[in-house]
C-alpha cells in the first residue's frame, strides 16, 4: 500500500473544473488498489493575487515542498493579458514555482488515441501511430534571462541564456527515456544562428557517447516545426529548450486532436507537478464544457513517475480509452457526426471515466 500526500492547486479559469475530476480519479484509484492518498489545497495565479497580493504565496510554496506530488490546474486571466504594464501577473507564480521547486524537466507525451484520428485537421494516415515524448527544459531560456525596456520604453530585449549544467541534466533525462522506448533522440535548437543553441548542441554531442545505444538527431527549430506536422511518426523522444518546447508542444497538440487531451509532468529531483497544458481558458470557464481528460492523464503521469504505480497509471489511461471507444466526447474533440447524447460536459464525462475505472 502506498501512502502519499497530494497538493491540489486548481489555480485560475477552468483549472478548478478539471482538477476536480483529476482528484476524483485519484480517490477511485486509492480505493480500488488499496492506497492511502491524503489531500490539501492551495492558491496560485490570479486567485492568489486577489487573496494575498502574491501570485505564489509563501504558504502555497511551503505546502508544495511538503507534498509528494502536486496536481495543478492553470494560471492566467484576461485582465492581465489586456494590461501589459501590470507589475504583478499570474504567470509569475508559475515561473517562480518552477524555479523554487527545481522543476527543470517538463515531460509532455503526445499520444494519439485511435478513436480521435478524426479530431485532428491532419490526415489520419499521417497521424496513425504517432507517439512522441517531449522533454522541454523549464528553468532557463528567455523566460528567465535578463529583460529590460530601454530607450524611454521604445526598445525592449529578453536574453536567451543557458548554462552547461542546465542542458546536461535535461538531456540526460531524455537519453534515459529514449533507452526505454525506441532508442531515438531528436535534439531541437537553432545552432545556425543562436550562441545559446550552439552551446546546447555541443553539450548534447558531448553526452551522446555515454549512450551508444541511442541514435541522436539534431534539427533546427523551424525544420522540426515543419516535420512535426509533415511526418510526426519520425519523432520519438524530443529534447529542446524552454521557448522552442513551449511552441512545439502546443503545435503537437493538434496531433492528439486537442489541447484538452495533453498532460504534462514538471519534475526535478524532488516534488513533481502534474498539469494539463491547455491553460486557464476563461472563454469557457464556468460553462461546464471543459475537457478534463488532460488533467486525468496528468494523474496517470503522477501515478507512474512520482509514485512508481505503473499498473494504476495504465488503468487510468485505459479508462480514458474506454470512454472514447464508447463514443463519448467533449465538444473540443467532437465532430459533426457525434450524436448529441454522446456529447458530454466536464462533470458528465468525468463520471463516465470514473465508471470505467471502477469497472
């Protein structure tokens, strides 16, 4: 029996709606497999700013450090998107969390369920069999480099910065994952233009001899973006920097049919954070139509990566597969042929997942 303490951090927008389903799945797993999971909640993002003035209160950070894993929702609010001059922003809480918890590796599996081949705008014959694992570096790059407005505010710059150790630690994780899959690793950079990318490529090349069983390929970011749509099956494990990884994995969401299907794990050497990649989606907040499957699949990653409960993780993925096979859809993965009685909202499709899991 596993005893684990899980911190639920819903955050903003649809975060509360989808993490509710994720927590329900954890409760069923604990009951079904005889584990003991305890829970706490904390604030981050816009809701934390409104409550305390800080996008990441000290209390939240303390609770995160004490947890075995964090089930995370989303941060963001249109109020800040429309005010570039705002000094305190929800996303600052997210970046600080990653830095303070040492979450340097963001794992984003892009796995297509066969039932959703028609949900993407890409041809099914191109997509079928696609299964990619992205490793996005999470604590360096332009998101953390020096930035400034100069020339009386008329000029701005952001610094893309990487240190050797930062590239080494994410690349090692990617190599190790490649060994458990098809032994292929693609490193994505822009080494023909950027000095930080030349360092990145040098480090990857220096590590490669330690993993002689893994074939390494280097791609420039622009070519990788094109190939990801043209021939997604050519990729297996992909490692890249923070900015490029952010863009590529959102692009890759179209392989899976919707951002509502993509889970992620942000890990380092201690507490891991598990979250859907879709963001706060304020345009649908409170309408009960958000797809909770990415949050549920994030729970599967938590069970596997942080807790080592592989059978339990597989049971969660199979429950999603069972719901999709039965024809149930949320609106983001539905098409014109989906019968209205199979088109479900957040809570209803969550119940279908729980039923599959219980059976």
